[in-house]
């Protein structure tokens, strides 16, 4: 995935959704940054990304997502938005068996 531009709008989004890193550092890893936006972002955050990223980049973020970022709802939503039906299994940490929350 190509690098994201460092703009005031994206720095504000990064500051909010990747709160544990400096905003400039968060933008250096676009896959990680987008996964956080896709999980924790607001409509305003997604609006800031319009014209910069599209379905291809969102799909790449899903393809390379680290375990533990996406929740089930966000994972299902974004896979649907990217035309992936049914959604593939969520990323899991090595050695951790997935659990069923619902019968």
C-alpha cells in the first residue's frame, strides 16, 4: 500500500484512532492506521480519507490486519463493503483458538 499523505486532517484522525502512537508515526504504517480507522473511526474520520483511500486500500487493510484490532461487527461490515461475502475468519493470534460467542 502506498504511503498516506501527512495532512492536518489525517493527523487529527491518527491522533484519535491510534492514540498510543504519535500521529506522524501512525501514518507511516497505512495498513495498521486504516485498520484502526475501520474499527474506531467516525463518519468524519472516513470523510477525511475520501479521495485518498478507496476500496482497494480498505481491502489491503483487511488482508494484512493484525489480530486484535477488528471487532466482529467491524470485520463483517468492512468485508461486506469490500465485496467479500461471506467474510473470511478474523485474524487470530498464533496459538489462540477462536471462541464462539453465540450458539
